[in-house]
C-alpha cells in the first residue's frame, strides 16, 4: 500500500469482517446477482472512505475471488448506466482499484463454549499467499467425525463429511451440510502455525471476542484474565489467545486490558496471552444494510 499513500501515518478506515452475497451461513443479502452486490459493496465503501476490506466466508475464499474478479474487470462498467447515470465514474473506478482487499477465512474451533457454541477464529491472509493456500492451509487441517475417517478442510472434504452425515444428499447440499458441521481444534491450528513457515509468514490469526460465539463466551471478555480463580476452560481459552495476534472486539475495556492498561500490566498480559493485542471492530455484515457499519 506504500505506493498508494504518499503521506506518513494517518488514520484510515478498515473493515476486515465483511461477508458477501452467497456467504456460507446466514446469507441475508438481497442483491439479485453477485455483480449487483459488488456495485452496492463498493458504492458503500466509497461513501464511507474504506481503505481495506476483509472479504469473509466460512472455510473458503471463493467469494473473495469473485470480488477480486469484479475489481479486475471494473472498467467493463464504463458504459453501464443505472437510472440514466453511470454506475461508476472513472474517478470512482480508480478509487475502487486502490482499495486493498484481503481474504478472511472464518473457522469454528473446538471446544464449544459454555453457551453451547463454538469459538470463531479468523485467518486473515496475505493475498500473495493464495497460490499456496490449498496445499498449506485447506488441505493441511482435518476433522475426524464419528466415522473415524479424517475429512480435509477443503470442498471435497466438506462434501464427504456431508454425505457421511446424510447419504441422500447431492454434492451441493452435502457441501453445505459438511461445512455446517466441520470444526477445527486449536491444537491442529497451532501445529500448522508452528510447523509451516509459509503459512505462519502470511497469516494474521484473529479471535472473535463476542459474548455469543467468540472466546469470551467461556467467560466475560477480559475478566477471565483478571480473576485469580482458575477454571477448567482457562487453559483452553488461553491457548486460543496465545495463537491469536488480534482480537475482534469493540469493547473499550477489552482494548485497555489487551494493551496492558488495566489490572494487568503489559508484561503480565504477555505472560497470560502471548502478546499484547490490538482490538479491532468489523461490521460482520450479512446484509447490504450492515456493510461497513
């Protein structure tokens, strides 16, 4: 991005947690086509001056690739009009080309929280890693269901898992079934991070810190680390934080804690969590109305 911005450090608005039409879960988007969705996506991004977008989906990057394809072909919209007006002006198209787009793969991680939900972990990838992502990521993590057979974290693995759960399903339905039931252990992700330098050098791991499906569902946010009492889940949760470099949270108290500005100082936070951690907040948009909000 250094060739885009000539000035030094300044605040820019990023949203690293944006779902798209066709997202694998909870798709509330109403755009008729994916291109129509992309028009809305980038009109909103321009109006809100978004500099970086993390295109997010569960266990895959196919919609990220579609968004990149749209941008690469943005000039084909030169003569397209909506209500008599150009969809994008030449100036708009140049601004869209400068928005940095990166893939965000959302994983569900074992064990489940005390609310019965799984922890959500996000892997933000360097786009230049995509030539290796199948071999070094999707094919390198497995889930073993009761069948005793391991299922890889790729499309075929999801289909095989879905068919194991319901042999009557066709491939598309089996894929959705498998995706809805696939979970990752923090130990498997940790081993991949420790042993594969190509993966490690091209990923930022983010733990969701929400009361519904994030690591904080074990206890209330930062309070886990401020209490002197140990619970059975402490070791699990700490191991999840240890592998994560960033927290998805808009809670000001979380920000203070993970920067060492509350009861625990910086050294104590590093001892408990592996590092101090920035807290960032994304829209987690599952509908057009929530994009970048």
